[in-house]
């Protein structure tokens, strides 16, 4: 079957919608079985800790207690009116 003759996924879905639920479940199982031993590997976590800490660094100094209180009050006013 050439690419031009192959049905579009949406065409296949429309056809499958006419099937009974049992037939659709059977098809889903067959499709999943075709994956066989396909292994989905976990992403590699190779970034060193120092690099992660470096991503969090800024040129701005952290807020002091007074500034933190002010930020909290502003957020409460924004949230609760």
C-alpha cells in the first residue's frame, strides 16, 4: 500500500467508532502487543549538583524579613481582595 493509498488516522478512528466496545478493546490490546519489548528508558539525570545550584543563582540579594512580610501581604491582598 503506498502512502497515497494509506488511510489517514482520523479516517481509521471514524471507522473504529462504529465498532462495539469489545472490538475496540481487542484492537487496543493488539496495537499494544505490537510494541513488544519496546523499552522506554528513564531520562538521564547526569547534571552535577553544582550545576543545578548554579541555575538557581541570581545577582539579586535575597529579601530580608521585612521585604518577605511585605511580599506576603501583597499576595494576600491580591488573592483575597
